[in-house]
C-alpha cells in the first residue's frame, strides 16, 4: 500500500485536513515551482521562444496519462463548465430526446443542458438521488426505462460530490451504447484516484480540473475529446487552434484551417506560465503513485473512520455504493454544519454538503488523522 506522503506537503502536525474534495493542499515542489514561475513572469525576456510550447506539451501529456488517453486528444481549458460548453457546441441533441443528469449534481454538467433544452427541443431528465445510495442502479434504470423517449446523452459526474456515491462507469457506458447515446463524464471527484481508461471505456468527453485530487492549482482543467468529435467548431476562435496564424509570419492569416486534433479546443490565453507547470507537477506525482495504490490507501482511511463512527448513531453509506476516498456522514438532528464549524476550531477540517458531513482524505493523511477525527467527533456528539 502507498504510505502517507505527508512529508511532501507543508501541513503542520496539529492540522487534520480531510477536505480534499473541496481543495487539496499543494505539494512543496509545486509551491516552489509556482514561486519560480512568478519570477519568470516578472522577467519575460528570460523566456525562450519554445517555452510556452513545452509547457503545453507537458501538461497535455500529464493529463492524458491520468486517463490513459493520447495527448493529442486533450484540450487545455480553465474549468469544467468550459469543457461542457465546448461539448454542447459540438453535439446536436435530437428534438424530443432526453439528456440525463443527476439530482444535486454539481452545476457544470447540468446547467448547460438546462439552458439549451427549451430552444433545442430536448428534455433534461433528472435522476433522483437514491435512498439506498446506489447511483449506478438509478442511472441504469433511467437509461433503460421502457417507453421513455430516446436517451441522447448522459452528462454525469463519476462520483457524486455531495454524498460520495460511486457510479460504475463501465456499466453505464455499456447501457448508453445499447441506446446509441453519448456519454460525458465529469471526473472532478475521481480523476487520479479511480482508474479511468478512455481507450477501454470509449466515452465521448471526459473533463477534470486539478485543484482537488490532482494536487494542482485552481483554474486549470483538461478536456478529453473522442476523435469522432474532433472535427467540430471550438468554443473560442484562437490562432493556436488554426494551422498557421502566427504573429511571426509575414502573412498573419496564412492558413486558417483548424488543427486536426483536440488542441483546436484549447482555451484562449492558454499560456499560463505559472499555474500550468504547477498543474503538471501534481498530475505527474499522482501518475507515479498510481490510482490503484492511492485508492487503496484512501479506502483504508475512510473505512477506518466509518468503523469508528458507526457506534455514534451516524448514518454511514454502505461501502459498496460509495467512492473509496469520500465518506459522507448523515446526522438525524441536522447538526452537520454546526459540527463542521466546531471541528474546525480544533484544526480538523471537513465540509458540510447538502445536510451531510463530507470527509475526504488524500495521500498526505494518515491513521492518526483518521483516529483524531473520530475521537473529536465523538466528544462533540457527547457534549
């Protein structure tokens, strides 16, 4: 099993940070890279002509490695919402068809389709949060419901952010293929922790940021576009997306045809000299450790916590329906938010999410963190 990587982070021993599903701390190496990069931006004359291109390539390769994609199928984007908007521009949802989303899913994979539904004549169907926590069965039932209109697209998260519910992507992908439907995956809460192989799964789009589980900065994200969609029009019109529109040319618009891969979907102003390198470092570290080893360690920590709190009268989801790295606890008296605030005064950091308490350890956490959380929660519940 992967050991705790706490020594790679600037986390004092008195801090118990169990909130990586919101933001992860940055490794010391990433912090230093950020400082160095700010210095380079302060002296731009020190940058050689190939610097930006090397940054783009490094980040694209690192992101591709996380999901076993080809680097040419990865676009550099700023956010999940940008990626979903790009996908929406590429797709033509048939009138009368259904787009499936999850109840209380994060806004990005939902709002784009809600905004388009009326004008384009399709319906957004919300899959209700299942009482037993089994999101996979709920999604499959919606896809295969007899007599329902055609499913055109499922736009869903791979792990539900509010309850840690795990969705079996292979089962969902197979069901969608049987219906001839498209699959967009918001992998915000799974990329880097749960294995995701796009060459095997063959989704249409996968989108993920770096600021949570990939130990990177805010504002950096990546969009996988299946090759069958790479002939479409990008969200923005940029010179980098064209074959030969270059300031150093004698003729600026030398060749305005789009480039032939997913880089045509890169965001404008993609030359983030500071944060792009920081994003690459985190993804490279995660890839070296490997998703399977990370998941194994985090499953050990969340199960340790689950076992410790069951006797306290707390609702704990069954292990079979939850992600290994996110544990959401339910309280009958609705005290989750107050408890979160109280724990923070002791240096224990978790998050309130839709009436639950979300606990999300990462590679820098250890058994002492898990035990400290359980002990502090028990004391608070007894008071």
